[in-house]
């Protein structure tokens, strides 16, 4: 091989490799529309609601809960279950744009196997839901996500979880809502994709908030 070509090749390969590595490490996860998704600021930015027929304590828990990210997680201690929608953790309001694809993801576990519902909806009448899915939790942390396309502009959107119906405690961590398809940002994670129950908005008003 010509020595000039050999030297050029030896110099070019490290440059290409270095450039690739730099690109891989400089890539940033998509911006989270939700605030305090890792609960490092306790429940700041989050709302919770419990119907009179249910009872639950919303708080944060530290090292004992084995956080996915940071030092804290959201912990919901349920002492009276009520109906499914009687216990809620959510964040609002924020704007979602018509025609834009979004992904809503979260990590969750429970005291023993149970289901909860993750959903994106309009805050207020007629409580249109843009994405909704029941997810099955176990004692081990697992990530779940829904990718959906907005059917309309909404300046008063809500992202939340409803978890009544079962008297079983639950934990949440690293809750994200961002533009685009699902992006893994934790090494070794094996997320469970869930399909929205309806690709068009549905009305929640008949089932209350």
C-alpha cells in the first residue's frame, strides 16, 4: 500500500471514530414538557385529588423506594380505593399542538400486582382524552409509554394517572411528556409500549373527572 495512503487512513479513522463518539455523547434527550418529573422537588408542580369515597396519602419517598432517577419518587399510599377515577395524580396546564406527535412515559411499581391508567386529556369540559391506557404494575420498576398524535390544539392539557379501584400502594418516577417518538434515556431499560385506546379524542365527562 502507498505510504501516503496508509498514513492518511491511519489519521482519518481516529478522527471519524472520535467524531462519532462525540456525537453520541452530545445527543440530549428531548425536552420534558412536564416539570419536576423526577420528584427531586417533592410534589412541586404536581396536583393530586381524592374523592370523598376514597382515601390516599400523596408524598415522596427516598432511598427506600430505589428511585430510577435522582433521590426521590412519588408514593401514593391508598387506604380506601373507591372507583378508578377517585384517586388521581396529575400535572396541568400546558399546551399541546394539533398534528404534533407526543410521547408520554413513566416508571411505576406497586405494592403487589395491580393496574392503573395513564392518560392525556383536556382540563375541563368536555374532558376530551387524547391518550389513555391501563397498565399492569408489579413490585418491580418498569417503564411504560404511549405515543399519540394530537387531533386539536389545546392550551389547557393535563397529564396524569388515575389509580382508585384497588387498595394497593403505588410508586412513580421519571415521568416525561415530549415531542416525537419514544426516546430511551436510561441504559438497560426495557419499556412497555402501550397503544392509546382511541386515536381520536374521546369524552370523559360521562365518567366524571
